[in-house]
């Protein structure tokens, strides 16, 4: 599977997650400082969201210090459903009930071990087809004033 990973900092955590994804056999595309680019969190979040929403990659993994800013930036892209997760249960729920397609983690509090647990849940949980109507309601609809 092709995965895009973006962060506004390259850290031991981002390196560990890149290594983990590659060890699982995934092709990893890097965005931001992990790729040697000088990009801020808003630009990294937008680029990751665009790559996922366009179908260029199957899923995204995104980081910033708290995870909040990058999550907001990714969610500005129509078709991106970024979920800021702090544990494996939340990651599984985001995939199952929200069909989330970008896993967001905070650099400040996430350990490599916790990131691995979240990746396990993220990569093995399928979206619940019973939630498709709710997920569809998240797409932009200018007539209702909802969405982007």
C-alpha cells in the first residue's frame, strides 16, 4: 500500500514510524522535513490531505507538535478525513465509524510504541459500511452551508 507521511519536524518518532511502515511492506512517500523540505504544519497538513483525497495514496500519517494544527489543515481538503488519535482504540474507531483516511499523531506525547499500536489498529480496521451515509454527509454541500 502507498502511504504518505508528513510532519513539520523530523524526529526520532517520525523516523520510527517511517521504518515501521516500510518494515510492514508499505511504500512511503515523505512530505515536509522528513523529506528534507522546509514546510510548516499548515502546508504539510494540506499536502498530505491532497494526496489522500486525490487517491494518489491509500492513506496518510501526519504529525505536528500537538497534532491539532496538522489535523485542521488536512481537514480543509475536500475528501480528507483526518483524525487526531491518542491511542489504538481511537484509531480503530476513526477508521471504523468515520472512514478516516489520515491518521494524525502529536509529536509531543506519542511514543514509538504507542505509534506502532495506533498503526496496527489503523491498518487493520475497515470502515463500517453502515456508516457510509454519515460519512457522505461530511462532503461539501454549499446549499446547506456545510463543508468547505
